[in-house]
C-alpha cells in the first residue's frame, strides 16, 4: 500500500544505483497520512462500510539523512486506488465493538533518475485488519487494532517500481477520534510497523512509527481542517547493501482538507499533504480524494 514511495541510496562514487536499496529503502506497506479524518473513527453501528481512496503523489526531490536535497535528476509519480471494505460486527468484547477490514490497493508507479527509469501497474500488498472500538459517548471513540500486510502484490526484484514489497509487516495501531457535528473534530492514529525480511533480496527494512493526525471544524454538512502525518524509522535497515548508517527515514507532512456529507451514509472528502520534512526519503506532495459509504 505504498504511496509515500521510493527512497533511494545512490553510490555517487561508482555512479550506480543499488537495486535492492532502490526497491526497499524508504518504502512502507502503510501509506503515511492516509487516515486523514478517518483516524480512530470506526462506526458505532454494525454493518458493511466501504471507503474508496484515490491518491496521487509527485516528487522531484530526493533527500539525504540530513534532509538536504541530493543533487541528481529525480522524478517519481505514483497514482493509487485503494478500496477498503470494513465490517463492523455485532460482537462485543470488553465493552468494545469488534471490526474487521480488508484493504485492496492498486498502484501505478513511474520513476526516473539520471541512471535509469522504471514503471509498473498492479496490485500492491493487501492488508487485513482486526480491531476493537470503544464509544464512551456520542462524540468520542477509542480504537485498538492490528493490521497485517501480506506480500501478495505484483513484485519483480529487477523492477524498482514494483507495486508489491515482497515481505510481511505487522502493525499494531491505537486511535482516538472526537467529533462535534457543529464544532471541533480531531483524530489521531498511531502505529508501529514491524517489517520482515524480503526473501528475494535478504533485505529487511527498519521498523517504523507513524502518527496520522487531523483537526478541523464542522459547519453543517461541511468540514474544513488540516491533516498530515509524522514518520520516524526506529531501527536500521539490514541485509546485503544496507547503508552503514542504517538509512533511517523521517517525515512530516501537513495540508488542508475539505469534506462534504450528503447523508450520514455518504461522504466525500479531499486533501493535499505537503512533505515539510523528509530525511532519507523523497520529498513531495500527495493529493487525496475519498468516498465513504455504508452498504
């Protein structure tokens, strides 16, 4: 499910790109910032819900570990359609409602550097979720869950633009959401990402912490606010070709968000998130368009 794509380590002394690093460093099976105002906001009523997230990411800049631009020709474009099928069950545990979710992303990546270009379109790694949500009152909710990303996406070890990442990840997450229908709305979703080894390259991306956040104000059927994310890689990359410094990534993004609710069961929203900080990552912009509905 990678939209914040493609951090590259360039060996300028040899003027060559390490293929394993190109395919793995800076990538994650969770797209930072994708939660937006859905962060921690699981519906309180049983039923089947659907969320379509269309996004477009663009960057012409690759940064080093200090957040400074690496002086090379670099361009990446990634378009994605992510379909989320959420089922809120009638089951309760410890006062919380049990939910499950299936995330199906389709990604098109085009990238180029001074050394090569690559592109690919296909299914990215799918994610399954199981979670518990507490609703202590009409305005607040707390969510505890586990996402498991499976390496079912299209993958070619020789193609740096492959949509799939060819490894598993396990992502415990904790969220909070508060919404006043005629006032303040805030949401936050924190997750840890534990990555396993890519068996085709014997490379393991470092574990990560991601915090998605949103804050806004509701005006009748409209909501205006700001959304973004903070990302911090907690452990070093390891395996063949791993940089000596561990190539730990860091990112911070923020941007505006606008939502319109036709009914409680149909909502449209859009946002733009700009990367304010990017270390060992590409720095660019992501545009989102979301459709949320209840079947």
